[in-house]
């Protein structure tokens, strides 16, 4: 049996203290490790409720998850990681060595069945969320990144907790339009020849299609990790299918 399945997930929001979400994700990871057909796994950001930067992989917060990743990658199943708005500080050789995961930054492109696939988290696609876009530029700036490298983990945790509380209050005040995908921003992703885009961030599972003139653009939006444990599966033949719970080889 060949390894012909690509698995995509996003917005798991793992909690540093554990909990039901973490337990469901561990069960899912165990099913990936047990699969005879899993070829590669792609995590499209916001895997963690927050990530404090270099050194966080040594804290007890997510050790069971990191060990599960290592188990998967040691079996030859590649895992690729795209930054989200909560875990863009995931970086460095220590994290990659601990998990076997390959960090891809803000986007990653590859091919399935001859089609160019582009993976992004999706926060830049919410172009009408102006307050967030301004905040993103600040938090991703050089000076802030420098402070994240030189300050203690405890101080970074205090800042992260405060930012999360502020963010939760802000989200409740935002309109649906601000939180939705901007079509112009989405269409711009296909300008480099990409034919299919997978993203997360908006927490609403859907498959959208765009007329690009001479070709069609597909967009798969991943759902947030909840009781259903949603993910997306693609075969090497180019067939995409939403799924829930655990990866079961016979379903594809």
C-alpha cells in the first residue's frame, strides 16, 4: 500500500495546560501515526493557543503533542508548519529537532497531481479587519521580534496572556465583514500560477471556487478544531475531501 494521503489541519488552539482539545488532537495524531497511507501532514497555523518563541519547546506545556509529532516524522511522514497569528514565534532548529517538523514560514507551495497548491494561514485574507492588520505589522516588526528573542520566557508569557485577553474582547466587537475573506485578497493568491489554496483562520469550513479567466481557482477553508475534529485529506490523484475525527485509510 502506497503512502498517498496528504492531511491538512488548522486552528487547533492547543491549551498549555491540556484539556479536551489537546486529548482529541492526540487521538488524531495517533491515527496519522498508525496510517499506512499518510504521506505528509500540513499544519496551517494557530496550532498552539500561544507560542512564546525559542525555548518554549522545553516547557512542559505541550510535551505530549511534541512527542506525538516526533513519532509521526520518525516513520517518514513529513509534517510542514505554516505560521498563524498565535504561533508565528515557532522557529529555530531546537523545535525542528524536537519534533521533526519542517517550518515553512507564512506560506508553502507544492504540487499534487500536477496542480500547484498554496498553503497560508489566512489572516492576511481578512483585509477588512483593519485593526488586526495594523496590529500584525507591529507584532511582526523587527524590534518586537528582537525583544521576543532576548526577554525571559516568563515575561513573554505575561505579555502573551495579556494580548490574548485583549484579542478576545476585540473579536467580540468585530463585524462579520471584518472577519470574512476579502475576495480581492483571495484572488491575489492565484497570480503566481497557484490553482488551489488551503487556509484556515476564519474557522468556517468551506470549499469555494473562483473563475480566473483561463482556469479555475479552488479554495479550501479549514474549520477550527472542535468536538468534530475537522481536517482535510487529499490523495496523490488530486481528490480533496473534508473529514472529522481520526484518519482512517479505508475512507479514501
